[in-house]
C-alpha cells in the first residue's frame, strides 16, 4: 500500500476532508496559518474598476498589510459599512459599487495610510 503522504488522498473516514497541500486533516491544516501578509510598502491603494465586469463598478482595495484572516475580517467591515457585497481574494478586497470616498475615509479612521489610485 502507498504511503499516505505521497498518495492523492482527499478524504479519510478517520479524519474527514484532507488538505491537498499539507495532507493533514482540514481541522489541523497548517497551510492557512502559515500564510503571511503579502509584501507591501505600507500604503493602501483604493481604486475603481469596471473592466471585465459588464460595465458594473467595483471599488478595489490593494496593499493592506494584514494576514489573510485579518484581511477577510476587514473586508467584512468595509462591505457592511457600504451596505453592499464583495469579496476578498489574493490579498485584494473588492466591494461592489462606487464607494471610493467612503472606503478611503473608513480606512484612514482605522489608521492606514491611504491613496486613491487611478482616475
């Protein structure tokens, strides 16, 4: 029988779902905890994008010097303050709609150095 670490084990009846990267049960996965904050110059950049979104406007927040769990929590706070949906992926917070000025004010109140990027 193959070694469990080298096999393509996805599910175990003993532990449940397995992490594909570290081969540990998801409850004991070390991959997510090991992810550090992406490298940043300390300046949070807020911009508005419409490309590839069917003409709909999205406010994008990049360069936040936080680890993934804290970034997700900040994303929830920003979305709730704007009263709209959005997502957090690859170190970028996206909030649906044009909330540029409001997000800049909120981030400054939380102590971040913020710049408006783009037009």
